[in-house]
C-alpha cells in the first residue's frame, strides 16, 4: 500500500512542472518560483510534527541541514531544466534518479553491483539519447535541459538515500519538519530577489500557486514514503512513472491550453515516449536486481 504514495507523487509532480512552466512563461523568474514553492513545502511538512518522534541533540542538526540543502539544489536544477526546455524532455530524465539511488545503496552497502544495473544504465543512456535527438534545431536548449535534469536527479537521489539512513533515529514526525523548516528559513534569504510586483499578476498566480501546491504535495508524498517505510529503491521505481506521465500529459495540456509542446509533431512525441519507456524499463531492471 505504501507504493500508492509515490504513484500519487509521480502524477502530482508532472502537474506541478506543467504549472511551474506556465508560470515561467507568464513572467515568473526561477527565484520567485523557488521562494513560493519552498514556503508552501515548509508549511505542508509542518503538519507531520503530529506524527511524533525523538528530537536529537543540537550536534545532530547538521543532518537535516544537509538534507535541506540537497532539496533546495535539486529544486533549483529542476526549475532550470523546465525553464530551459520542455516538460516532456525533463520529466523522463528525472527517472534516472532510481538508478542513482540503487547505486548509492549498493556501493555504500558494500554489495557487488549486479550486471542488470549496468544494463539499466545503458538503457537509460539510450533513452536520454532518443529524447535529446528529438530536439534538433534547439540542440543547446535540449542539452542544457538534460544536464540540469540529471543534476536534479543526483541531488534528489542523495536526498532519498540520506533520508532513509538518518530519519529512523529522529522519526519522520521530527526529522522531516526540521528539514523543511530549515529550508523555509534559508529560502527567506531569497526575498530581496523575489519579483514581488509580478505576484500581483492574476494570470501568473493562477499558474504559480497550483504549481507550488503540487510540488509541495508530491514532495510530501515521496519523502514520507521513504522516511516511514525505508523502501527507497522500489518507491523510486513507481515514482519514475512520472517520465511517462510527463510526455503524455505535457503534450495533452499544451494541445488544450496552448504551449510550445503543442507545436511538436507526432513523430517527436512518440520518440520521446519511447525514450521515456526505455528509462522506465531501466528503473524496473534496477529493482529486480535488488529484490
């Protein structure tokens, strides 16, 4: 049943990216989006305090601080990847995260890396190549989207690994609220660079507020699942389905509401779907390698 949380998160994540992308097109800069999103996320995680736990000594607060920094960097790279290119390019690339999580668990655990993980890495590389190939004419934007998406996946993979490792001593009802309160406090430092005047734009807010809400809720679902159940590898395989949703939903939404992705032909989007499918197969291989 706990795998329903990452399934829900995978859908919320894509809707969050779509709205964030549209808010950027409406004029919101990445710092403004990050500021609003982080505050929403900090508020959402505050309710987990009710779950209880054991607050550790001040000497241990470096752990949630590291986790908060990884989340902030991961979100920054996510926003940059979406700002540079299409959601249908960025979302499948984020699926590489599960391969990275499996590698972290394997290397740190001192286990021998299964051959299937290397097969998965090769499939993931092929999937990325297919997605990149669909960006002919905008090569620089596609490459930068992929680079930023891979950087985000690396940050969030490390985030999940450390949450699974460190949260048991605290309990999710103490560790996670502290992590995201630190995130909220640090985000207040972005206030001087927030485009406050643009937040009065109703069209911008109509996209930014749902986007920030969906990003916060998907973070809540996936992080609680990892912290409470400790099944990071399998949880991330289900979460990686966002790659498939990302291609299909981004195109459907663009066709309905407008957007750059509506201009892509069927061949381009089918190729991206195939690339997303290869990434999904790659992450499934990783799970079978560990279970």
